[in-house]
């Protein structure tokens, strides 16, 4: 479908509403240029100093692993886990792991590449994109836990809640959507012949993937860098635009509302910062931050929508995606309410010898602008943490492979 057919075939009412909204936004920017400029600088700092260095390695890594056939080989191992719990082929396991370690839209980008390579169907990709949508772990641990909350242990707690509630929400959503579940199960690719050994099946799948790709290393590296930077430029545009939009909403639409209202709904980075500034009880603050991380913000939804459209997937699938995000937010909020108090009591005793400067009662935070401008080594910290995050990705894959093996054993044990 070309750009011209998309424009001519669009809904006239939708076009009028979007045009009117854009006009009103331009007028608001002209009336309040200083507020718009400050908001855009804030969004630019978040993107350049946090998002860009944290996401670039994972976007490049996921594409190169797919081209080298690692995705297909991993799919042989993750088949029982993905088919049993997520009703997806094993090839989708890498996208789930990349989404957990790389954050959005790395998971959606990996899923779209699997669709282009015809490793999964469009309907399977819709489920996979919803299941692999996570916030970057470096953002949760370093920015939210250490910088915003001044409690590194809280960052690890939020990360565990974020991952666990995401899996629970995806599994529940798949089982509630029975009609889609039947379609994806029927559309799954045929199983590989079990007459060969596991290692032979993995190597054969990797060779077939490399033959389908056919690019040399130089060409692959150039395409990988170009695609990753293009995706990050799109992400930066969304973040900066939403930073300005949120500031103007607070000025003209809801001037008396809480400063955390619109950021929590629209943009996850700004939303978590404003929630960390609130004088509410720690239990409520942590639970709301966990819910915002699960929701992801409308800005991240639009980023995923752009990635999905580039792979030819229908826009109506975003309804299912938003429903899973809402379920993820509710699950994360509920788990945080029940687990934060026992975790905080335990972590205050265990974490103190390792981080004596961070106390459980410390709530004074610097303004976000001064935090980002004063920390000139933010990018260096993220890049220096890249080996640790790669190890984390390997650990996640190892855990998923172990769970897949247990699932395979369970199926064989109780299917007799």
C-alpha cells in the first residue's frame, strides 16, 4: 500500500480531528513559546542521555542475531515454552527476551523482523508484540530507582514486578482471547522432525536462516546501524513531541490537576519522574510507578504502532495491545501493593551495607533538568553497564530455556 492510497482511504472525520488538533497545538506553542521550549529540551535530554545509549545496542544485537540464524536455533529450544504458555512458535522467544532487556520498541522491532522473514504470522506477531512490551531495565534501575527515588533496591523491585506482571498479563490475555488463540495455533509452522538430534535441528535451522538472509557481514552491519538509528530517531521525535504536548495540556486544559496526571497517561519517563516527586506514601508511590511502567504511556503505544505498520500489520491490532497494557498495569499495581512492604523491610537490612548513602526515608529529589544536565557521565554509565546487561540477557535466555525444558518434560510426563 502506497502513501497516496493510505491518505485517500483514510477516514475524513479522523483527518479533520487530527488537523484541528495540530492547529491548536501550534497556536498553543506560539502563545507559550518558553514553556514549549523548556519542555522540548527536557524531552531531548531524556532521549539523548538515557534512551539512545540504552536502546541502541539491543536494537543492533537483535537484528544481527536474527540474520545469523540465532533466532531459529533458539526457537528449537524455546518451542515448548512459547507454544505451551504463549501459544506462539519457539522463534518468538528471542523477541520476548530482547523486549525484556532492551525495552520498547526493541521487542516490537524484533517481532516485525520475524514477520518479514516469515518466521511468524501477522496474528502471532500481534500477540508477541503485546507480550514483549517492557520498559528498558536500565531506565528502571538507574534512572527511577537510583536517580528519582534514591533507592536502588526499589529499582530492582520495580523491575521484577514489571517482568513478572508482564508475563502474567500476556498469559491471561492469550487465554481470554480464545478465537485468536485457535487461529494462531492453527497457523503455527510445522514441527521439525524429531528423528534428528536437538543439536542437528538447531544447526539446520540456523543454516536455513542464514541462507534466507544472504547478506555479507559488511552489508548486514550497515543495515543494522541504519535501521537502529532510524528507529531511535522516531522514538526521540515521539518523546520530544509528547513532552511539549504534556506541558501545554497542563497549562491550558487541566491547570489545577496534579502534575503527574498527563505524564503518567502519555509518557512513561516523564510520568515516573513526576510520581517520584509526589508527597504520597511510599507504598502508593511505588505501586503507581509500577502501574505506569506496565501501561507504558500512549507515546510508547504510538511507537509500537509505527513499527507494526512498517511490517504491514493492521492498526486495529492496537486495541488488543492497549488491553494487554491495561491488564499489565493493573497486575503490576496489585503485586506492588502486596509485596512492597515485606520487600522494603527485608531490603533495608540487606541493601544498607552495599549502599549506605541511600536510606529508605530519603525522598528529596533534584529537579529532572538539573539531574540530566549535571550528570555528564550518564551515557558513560549506561555504556559501561552494557556487558552486565548482556549477561542479564544471557541469564534470561538461560532461564527461559530451562523453563522450556521443564515444560517439555511436564508435557511428556503427563501426556502418557
